């Protein structure tokens, strides 16, 4: 018996339709599914024991699939249920029972979050006017991962309070930790006292100081840190109950600042304050969202060293590439879990905080900032944020897209080829800065201690031993993924579709613009041409990063003792559109 579709919530159905299309597109891109032609522009997917799925789609750069959400049918009915689609595909995907259950949990949560976003979707013009953090609360999440808003660990009340799409604010709860279990690190010139003076008002500091003095004999020795309310209730009051009993941890009270959670959920942003990243015992998009103790402790060292790159390289400085430094951190260890060598890594990432330079501190008067991810957003009426920004700029779509490439790529290329440093500049980690006319002028990047990679065997002067101990070393061909996978296949392959559908820029023209930017940069840097060529950015094929393969085949569900230090899972090769398009942009 079929469910009563005629009375189902239309927003829920629309969200489901979009997720089915995304699952079809991305699982086919990663070659987990194999649709076959079914007429011009039409495709058919046969799954054992399930009705045939038919849909319309066109192919794009890197072999991507651009599926028309309104065209997907399961048998003779519209395909509106992504959970049913995953269960239909289960025999082909090879999912065992435990993994299937986790997939259903994450996909149901993602579906609900997607419906919530659609129900309160604002016009592109209104979104383009929002400050950086508020705009982040309207975006739909990772464009590649199908299960991109699972947030396992959050209950319904948590989602209402702490998920970005709730559009709410969060107040942090402050604790003091004894130096036997906690340590503070800061960049040169930023000590614990100065940080607290800049992040907490005098009345709050006075109240917290009085509370601590009433509880312990040596209050000046304690390290203060903010704790997310979810982590306080889920972790501190339970797993750290011993610390509360013997006053290795002392609750100080709630801070007065209203923070907004952005797309990563654990990162909180408030005007006039540094961004704060706090650990959450919550699993989302492949991993538990804690803060690794070694990486957190080393974060200020890494940021201080990275700041020396543009300081000593006028050309890099001229690109405008901004580094959102992780300027201070606190780590609190759990003595019992630290004794267990093979404890799941999430139990080593329970308590701490990282303070990051805010986006606003890097803006000049009149400039605006939006994450790179915002350029993929399309409002419920079908208008893209990209369309709105191009219209405001007064530039032609091709000129605007060319400016975006020039703002984004040169700084990353200099870091990679000259300095041997790779970031992870995906859509959420990269912030585009626009001038007063909404033209892209430069980018800011973030997430360093856990997402910066270096070359093996190379000496990096000035890098501290602590920072060197946490930064991963990959060969050049793997570091190239910071551009080929994070930017080109991970973001631009989607942006190319938005540009074609909403700006009328053919895909071939879009990729020609990107190629032209790369070739112009190479021609202007003959001393780095060989290093550029070694990256393989213009090779006929590139390795296909397959995040959904990793997610759906158990990579995100097992209780490993260490976070992955290896590159992302790859599966075969994808045709590189930058090798296939002409070097010159068509008129």
C-alpha cells in the first residue's frame, strides 16, 4: 500500500526530490551506480528487486552528472524518498545491516534539515545582503556528500538550538581548568590574560574570578575556556564528573556573547569577537567533530608560522590571500582515556577551544565576505546568489567569473609551488572578499592545524617542533588535490553547472576561463613552471576523490583510534575538463 502522498508536506517532498537527485548524481559520479542511456538526455538505472529509476541529466566537467530533480521517477511515480532510494540501491552499494542503519539515520536527519531550509528559504537578493555568519546559516552544506547534515548525537532540541539552519544564537559556558590537566597556547603577544580581557567584558571577568576564588585556593593558576552547551551537558557533566568533584574543573557561568553557528556547527561567530571552535561529541560528514588535542595545542604555532609566508613574500602578499589564524587554544586532557592506546579517537577530543581571527578583521571599509560555498546556493524561487552578485557588479558573467578565478587561484598556487604548503580550500574553508561593487578581489582561508599539508623531506625554516609534529606530509601529487579536488572537482564542477543554468555561460567557456587563469599564472612564473606542471592540473585525467564511497562503506562509522592521516579515498580517474577546453576563452 502506497503512503498518502496527496497529503504529504510539499516542502518535505521537495527536499526529498532534491536529495534523490543529488544521490543519483554523486553516487553515479563516484561510479557506485551505473545509469545507462534511455534516449536523448534520458537515463535509466536498474537496481535488483526495485522498480526502474528513470531521469533526465546532462554530463559535465570531471564526468559529473547534472540530474534534473523534477525528472526522477521510480517505476511510474515521482522519486521523493531518498531513504527508499538508498534501500533500493543497497544491494549494489553493498551496505551491511549496521551501516545501512547509520545511513538511514544520517539521511533522515539530512532530509529534515533540508526541508527546514526550504521552508524558510529567503530570496537571493536578501541573502546577498546578509553578513557572513548569517548567510552561512542559510546554506545547504557539503555539495559532494549526500549525508551532509546527519549530526548524529544531536536530538531534536539540540538541532533547534545549535544547528545553523535554526538561525539561532548560542551562549557558551565557561570553565576553569587546573594546569595539571589543561594548557593554554597563544601566538606571540597573545597570552591568557590578554585573550580573556579581549573576549570577556570586565563585569563578566570579575564575576567569574569571584566564583573561582570561592572554590579553589589558587585561582590564578587555572586556565579558562568556553564550552559549548551541548558538550557541557553531554560530556563535561558526565565524562568529566571526577574533575568536577575534585575541582580540576570549576564551572564559572555563562558568557554574555551571542554566537551564531556556521556550517561546520562547532565553529561559532559573533561580531566584535574572535571566532571560537569548540569540540562536539557529534558525528557529521564522515568524522566526529571533536578537537584533536595535539593539533589544538599546536594550532597557534602553525598559524604563527604560516603568517611568515606572506610577510616574507611580496608577491604572495599582493595576491591578497588572507590567513584566518588560529591564534589561541586551550586543551583539557582526560587522564583515563589517555591511558588507553586504542581508545576511539573521539574520546581524545572531548574538551578544549580554538580562537580564530574573525573574517571581519580582514575586511576593508565597504568590503563584504561570503564563503565560496554561497556561490552554489539557489533560492526557492530558482534565483542563484551567483546571479544576484553578477547583476550587482555590472560586469559580464564571464568577466565576473574570471575575477573570481584571479582572486582565488594565484595565492594558492604560490603557496603550493614556491612554499610547499597546501591548504584545504573547499567551499566552507574559503571566504571570498568582494569590493563595494560585489566583484571578487581576494580570498581568505582557514582551518590550519588539521588541514595544512607539507612536502616530505623538505626543510621549513621557523616551523616549531610542535607544529611540525602535527602537520601531515604528502608528496606533491597528493598535495595537488588541495586544488584539483578541493577547488576544481569539489567546488568548480558544481559552480560550472550554476553558471550555465543561471548565467548562460556554457560549461566549455567556464572551464576555458579557469584554464586561462592557470596558463597566465604559469607563463608569469617560469621559475615555478616545472612545479606547476608536476601538480597535473591540466592533465587529461585526475584521480577521482570519492567521499561518498568512504562514507557509505563504513569509513565514517567505525571506532578507529586515530583520525585518518592518509589522503581521501580515491576511485579511478575522472576526465579533466581543463585539458579538453581551448586555451582561449570564446568571445
